[in-house]
C-alpha cells in the first residue's frame, strides 16, 4: 500500500487557503501509482578536489544557474553563525557536490576558490538568500553580495505567486517537489537532509520560474523590487544592528511598572476590593457576574471540543466595552500608547474606571513584556535550536526579570532585528526580534543612532487614502488632496451634513468599511462604528451620502468585485499580485483592500531603492508601515536630507495621473545620537 501525506478535506473548513494545496496533492496520485513520484535523491559526492570535481565545476560554469544551500549553527544575535555544511547542484549535474566546512584546511581553501569562481560566473539560487549569504560571507572571510553575478531566490518567487501560503521549503516541496523526504538527524543523516534541500530547491526553482514566465506582473515585481532589495536588507540594521539606549530602557521599564501599579489601584477603587487584573477568572467574574456588562466574545477561534462560556476578557473585548461608554481613536492609542494622564482624562469625561484600568494594565504589561524585556540579554540572547524550548526559556526569563529590579547591565547594547520581505501578503517588510514595526512611538527614543551618524525619519501623510482616490478616479477626493484640504473633515460634512470630532472618527471608520466592501445596511454591526451611538438608519443614510458624493469610488468597487470573482486575485499598478482563490468569506474584502496597501508597499520599496542608490553611504534602520528611518553620516546630514525631500517628491503614475505624496515633517526629521547634532553642516559633540 502507498500512502499520500496530505491535508484532510475537513481541515479546509477552518483553513480554506489550503484547498489548492490539497488539489495539487490529489494530482500526484497518478504519478504515485506509476512510480514516478517520489523520486530517489540524486547521488551526492564529497568535494575532494579530484578530476571528477573539476569536470563537475566545468559543467557548472556552462549551466543556466546553480543552487546553493547551507547547514549552520546559530549563534547569539549579532554573532555570525558557524557554517558546517555547504553544497551545490545545477541542472543536468551528475551528482550533488557537498563539503564539510573547515575540516581540512587545504581543501577548504580549494572549495572557497571554486565557490568564488562559480558565483562570479553563473547565477546563484538560494532558498532564503537573506539567511545563507551572511553565513557564507562570514565563513569564507568576505564573500559580499556584490561578488555574485546574480542572486536568485525561489522563496521570493513563491511569495509573489502564492501570497497566502507558507513559504518554507518544506511546505513548497509538498506542492512542487519531486523527491523522497529525508528527516534531519545528526552527522551523515544531516548531509543527506542537506542534499534533499539542494535537490528540491533546484526543482522548485525551475517550476516557479516557469510559472513566473507566465505572469509578467509578478516577474516585474521580482526583478525590480524583490531581488534589488536583498542587498539593501543585507546592508540594513538586519546585519548592522541598532544601538539601544540602555538607561532609557531601564527607565521605560520603571514607567511601565508604575502604570501597572496605577492600573491595579484604579481597579480596586472601581471594584471596591482588590482584584488581580492578570487573572482571567477574576476579571470575567467582575465584568459579567458583578458589574453585569454586556457579554463580549473573543474574536479568536476556539479549538474544536473546547468548552467556553463565550465570555471574553481579552483586549478586543475590553476595547469594545470601552467604546460603548466613551469612544476613542484606536489608531491614536495604538500608535502613541497610553499614559496615566490620558486614562484619567477619559475617566473625567465619563469613561468607566475599571475598563480604563484594564486598558492601561494591558498596554503597560504588553509594552514591558513584548518590547522592553525583549531587549534584555537573558531574553534576547537565548540560543535554543528548538523553538518551543526557546519560548519556554524566554517566558521564564521574563518572569525572573519581573521579580527584581532591572539594571543597565541587563540590557543589550545592540539588537539585530530579523527582516524579511516574504511574510506579508501585501509585500511589506516584516521586522522581528525585536518587532520594530509595532514599537509604539512612546518607545522610539530607546533606539538611538551610532556615534557619528544621524537618522533621517519621515512618514507619508494619507498615503493609502491618496492611492485609493487615484486608483478609483475619485475626483472629489483628488481635488481636496491637490488643494491641500482635510479630506476627512470635508468627507464628514458631505456624509453627515455637519462636522464634529466624534463624527470625523465615525466617517473614517465608515469610509474604510465601505472600501472593504461592507454593505451600507450593515455598518451598524461594526464595533468601531456602532459604539458611537448612531442608529442603523443614520449610518445607512450616511453611507449612501458618501457613495453618492464619490461616484468614481462606487464604479471602481463594482468593477473590482467582478474582477476578483473572474481572476481570483487582485493586482497593483506595479504588478504585485495577491492570489485570492483560496479565500471564501474574505475574498472580496481582501481583494478590495489589496490595491491600496500593496501599492503603498510598492511605492515605499521603490523609493528605498532610489534613496540607497543616490546615497550609497546610507542604510535602512527601520521601515515601519509608511515610515522610514535611514542612517547617514553626520557630515552628510544636510546633503542627505535634501536628497530625501527631493526623492519623495517625485511623482508616481497611479490611475493614469501623476501623484505626488506628502511627508511629515515636510523637510524630514533628523534624530541625533545623544550629545551630537549638526549645525551648519558641521558635526558638534
């Protein structure tokens, strides 16, 4: 009996994105029955620098490309990983060539020479080039990306073609692979596993490249964005690191601890007794049994068979209750962060004391746990091959930090965020360890430039609404933007017939919901809208007022909905595609949202490429949504600032019109290292 490992059809009810993967697995059945799948691995040979190796190398020099893969031991963040195994394979090769690094000095030198020769002669393909290239660069003592004739990355191809799926080699081989799976073990078995990765990378590269040939838009994004950004990311804080103001971290931890103390005090006053805000049981008991709040359910899907009352005390549930009492701007709270003054001000305006205490506690605890303790050596520098074991140790380390006073010596001097451009469906960069994208503005000061450098920082103003206006040919909004007027204030008046700050917040939520394809008759069901106290009739009328004032938007949405159904996807003017065939309920919503968010990504990426080309002395520190931090030498601040302002003012073709985006501040912010500034072009200590 032969077994096909795949997903159970019932699994698709909770994860419809895997539907196409299941279909691809079923299509393997005839090949399995005929013995065509899976194939045994190609033979492999250890590099010995003999005549057979030389023949292999001569064949490689004439190949269209070759694939390279490594096995390495991870070090602490910022510490180069130790290369253990490296190998190569090319189409038509008689065998896979492998080498244990640094076991025989003479052969090591010989293999390095072979490697340098091949990367300068033919394109080199990596599965995740951002991981392999720095390891090889360190191990071979200087093999910079500039020495490669061309770098290919089929993982990025897969991310562009199948944005909704996982992009690990293990997953992609389940849909595009050909060979017998090999489990990762020690010693010789590890070499066989490595050979399997090489063989599968080559097969997947060929298959995905063929698919790319049939998709001109994705090819355009791959060639003009994905590949050129690899050296930019390798030269970013990903490898250079970001300096940490250790004293500021300790101070911020103290502030967060103080906010948690104040939250407990407020909760005690509100309840009339001491309550543990970290106890889900105690919080639910007070919310729903004592205070008799309306039951709020969690938005998270419960595992099958899990018993639950349906009551939730998570952040979403608390915020929903807060909104009902006194509306707030979620974007402001998420971006700026909560302070005691802000919370007390809301309580004075009539907000519920217990709910505000919960919000303050949740914010302070998450800030301290996620960001601040994540910068401490005992958490950040954990090295553990097993991910689950690392999470357990990190949790224990955080608990230990909470039990004592954190000192400057506990905090890292530098952090090295992991950066990827394949994890987000809209193409945005993803920053983890630490998660730089989500760091609240109240904590930006804990990251500081290196001595002798400064950061240029800017944020696009109304980037996505502007893109929306020109993609949809929304003439009214275009005229407001070009005239420098407040599009949200004008939209509020034309939608509700009057203006107020609360109505402006409602309008923003209404506009966003309609852009996602929400039915005007169902807006009253959306938490960010319903909590402002407007009736269903009022909201429905407001929605139709907005749509009537923006016929271009209405017509574009109708065309886009038809296109999404016909093509099972959505594409930006720059060619970036989002595959939506696997979606069910969210297909329309994601398809309408994708052009705005992904176009913003395209413009941001292309701007970064322009800036790094025009300022070779600069590098990217952080790319936070529509915000960019870029490092430049102190003596070039004035020149670089002028280049940035001029570059971001260059127009983009959107919807057949030339669009210029505004930034805040208009002349770009400059952040200096403590004690340093530039006056009249001169660095001052």
